[in-house]
C-alpha cells in the first residue's frame, strides 16, 4: 500500500508527539526533547547546513536524504513548541495563490 504524503506527515507528527513521553535512553526524539530547545535548534542547524552542502552536489539521493532530515527536525521543533502540523499546513494554504513578493512585503520583509 502506497502512503500519501499527507498520511506520512501526519503519522510522523503523531509519532513525534508520542515521543515526548518516551525514555530518552531508548528514543532519539525523546533525547532531543530532553535536551531542550537548544539541542533541537543545534540539530536543525546542522541539518540545514548538510542540506545546503548536498544541494551543491549532483547527488539527488543525498539531497533527498538531507531534505528528509531537515523536514524531520523541523517537525521535532514544531512539536516541541506546540505548533501542529495543521498550523503549518494552514499557513501554507493561506499563502497559496498569493505572490511571494506580496507576502514578504506584507510582513515587512525585503
């Protein structure tokens, strides 16, 4: 059975939420939560850097792997801070059909 992207993300997010109660000695995600926001941000920064490096190389599989790590750790951050998958998808949906330049200008961006 092939999973839809939505199902995969929802199941992953539910797993991440459940790991908040897990033993840090038996769960990587629980260890991240136990380390607090600083550890999660450190790991997210590492994954972002690895994604940038992979993007500069012609290895599509490596870039896919790093993007998956980046998404994964971004979702860990979201779960840690109480932001739901629904919150994120609502924000993305709100932006659809709107110019990225207009969106940025509305937020005071350049």
